[in-house]
């Protein structure tokens, strides 16, 4: 595969091209090409963790006065599927993707998911090939600046609504919230809230108000679903 155009576009020279070939290989491609023995899901798993680390560090340093709950919501908005798929679209990742013929004909929504996953896999490849500093450079150019738009549009505050939409779409039910604990004096309360689907707790969040704790819980649940 020829990645010279991508290297020029992002200003980074790759070393081991096998990492990137794997990052752009969807599982479905192996069904039609048995000579290929690896797809991108393990790299996606790694890339997800690397993105979360860099985004968390960025938010911690740049917003020293924001509470944990709001930082969690901001992080969820930054690493959500839509945001990552936008990077894949911007860099024309679809041009490099190796998909089965069936997947290639899929809906725009399915392709957005594939692009999001591919972006994470690419980041995983970049980390293995060139290290954390280069990944941070890449994300500084293509992901971290999106924080301004996210905050301007209050996307992070809408974590509860976004999570509810996902659960209603996938399971046809509405998530609910439950206060797990509260502590501290009246003027400085700290709430821990769990978000549940049916009787299953998906995540917990903390905050100085019930709303803030619910938003943090929804944001953490969104990170899992993303």
C-alpha cells in the first residue's frame, strides 16, 4: 500500500508500513483474502487507550478549575465516534481501507463507525511505530483543537441526551439514574450516581450536584459505547 500521500498530508514519515497496512484492514476483508492473516481490531483497542491518555492529560492541564465530572464529559465528547470519524473523513482514510465488497456497500452510518474504528487503529499503529510523542503531535493537529467547538456547542453537557438516544435506538428502552452515595457538608456535597439500563449498572459518575454526577456517569457510559 502506498501511504506517501498520507505521510505528506500529516507531516509524519512512517517506518514500519506493516503497522499501517494492518490498521486499514477491516475484519471483513480477510473473508475474501485468506492470504491476509491480521485485521485492525487489536490496533483499535490500543489506539483507544492512547487517545484517552492524551486527551485526559490535555484536559487536566488546560482546565485546572473544572471538576472531574465535567472533565469526564468533555473527554467523552472528544473521543466519541462522530469526532473520530470526522478525522478519518478529513484525512480520506476510506481511500486506504481494505473492506469486503459487502462492507464497502454499507450505509453511511456503518461507514462512519468503520472510519472511527480505523482512526483508532491508525493511532495504535502510529504509537507502535513512532511512539507517544508523535501520536501527541498528530492529535494536537487533528483532535485536540476540536475542544473549542465542543465547548462552544455545549456537546459535553448533552452527554445524557446523547447516551439516551443510543440506548433507545439499540435497545428500545430509556436509561435511568440512581444516587449511589452522597457525602460532605450541605455547602460542599459530593454525589455519586450510577446509570442503569434495566438493572445493569453501566457506569458511575461523581459531581457536586446530582445533574453533574449524572452527566459524568452518562459520559463514562458513552466512552464504553464509543
